[in-house]
């Protein structure tokens, strides 16, 4: 799923919350942290994750 501005990940905050000790590798990306998830990166954005 995507919007005009960015691709929205299929997983939501309700499905899984990325953060310290979540089990996914953290990767610095500009001014935030992405988390490697099933071969792609997720970045928190409002009430969902963006695909990076």
C-alpha cells in the first residue's frame, strides 16, 4: 500500500512495535532509525511504518 508521498508498510504499530530489544536490527537513516524487517526497512511515521 502506498500514498502519494511514501510507501506504507503492511505491518502496523499494533502488529509490532520497533524499538530497543524488539529483535530487529536498527539502522541509522538521516534523522531517524529504520529497523530491518523481513528483508526491508521500516521507519515509524505517525500511526504506521513507512517502507524505506
